[in-house]
């Protein structure tokens, strides 16, 4: 997780518990298992459980889907979406299955996640690691309905970071790291088409939470600073 996210949580008064990233679901130090345990041991606590909570995809089915459909004037060919819990892609899939069945659902997945390979083979492989935050998984979330996903792209971190940096430089949109994965997948999809299509993807988070992870080196390189000068700025 980026340092900006940790600082944000501390500023809000939250106690942060760091978990292991080298263990899988079912291990007591896996982030979901540990969160559930802490909630169970804390008086008055509520475990939201976004990976199993049906309110998660329902919110996107009832609000996000109709908003996208209205804003595109009912002229939409594909939606490119990532999966963290699976709530967004599931809710959008359910909405468009009813409102516009021809709209394609496209998965944007960090390279190392098991989801894109699952779409291609229907088998859950072994997860790797990735730097993009908020999307990609080492298991298939319980609420994730991927049955309407027609295509999936595995996007390396470098390609994702380059895409979100280009978004800032060319469009002035400071977006989060996962947006880079979604945008890169959307660009791949669009470049494969032989006719014009209306394609929607999402800017999922503000880039202000990823400055040290995604943007600092980009800014220094853009200024043409030599390596020694860049190291000095980092040290400051």
C-alpha cells in the first residue's frame, strides 16, 4: 500500500494493522481473515465484508450502471472494468444484461492476478505479485459474477503506470494506479477493433494517494533531471 494511503488513515484517527502479502486466503494473517477476526473481537465493531456482501454489486446495478447508460445516451459497446471484490463488474453485468445485452464486459487485470487466466481457462492458477492497488486477486471473490465477461487483459505494472501518467500529462486527470490498468486494457481493446465503438472505463481513485509510488519519478524524469539530482530530491 502507498504511504499516502497510510498517512490518510492515520490522519482520520484509524489504527493500522499491517498484514502479510505472501499468504493466501484462509491464513490467519491474510488481510480479510485478520479483519474479520479483529471485528469479532472488538465490541461494537461491524465487519462490512465487501467480498461477500450482496449490497456491493447491488449498488452498482442500481446506480452506476444506469448512470453510465444515461451519460452515453444509450449508445455503448463495451465497459472495461477491474475486479477487487467484484462488486462493480458484477453489478454492471447484471444491469446491462437487462438494459443492453450487447454491451461487452471486459476485464482489466494486473499481471500476476489469477482472474484474467480464469476467464480464459476457467481454472484458478497461482497468483504472483503486482504493484497496482485495489484490483487483482489470488482467488475468485464470492460475489464476483464473471459469466458475462467476454475478454480479459493482463496488464503489467509498467504499462499501467505509463497509461495513468499519460492520462495526467495529456488530459490533466490525476488518477490512481488501478486506473492505469483499466485505461491500458481499454486502449488494447479499442486498438483491436475494426470499427468505431463507444467504450467506457473508470477512474477509480485520485492519484494524490499514489504520488510517491506512481508519479514522483515521472515528474523528475519529465524535468530531465540527471540521476544524481533525482536521488537528491528523493532524499529531501
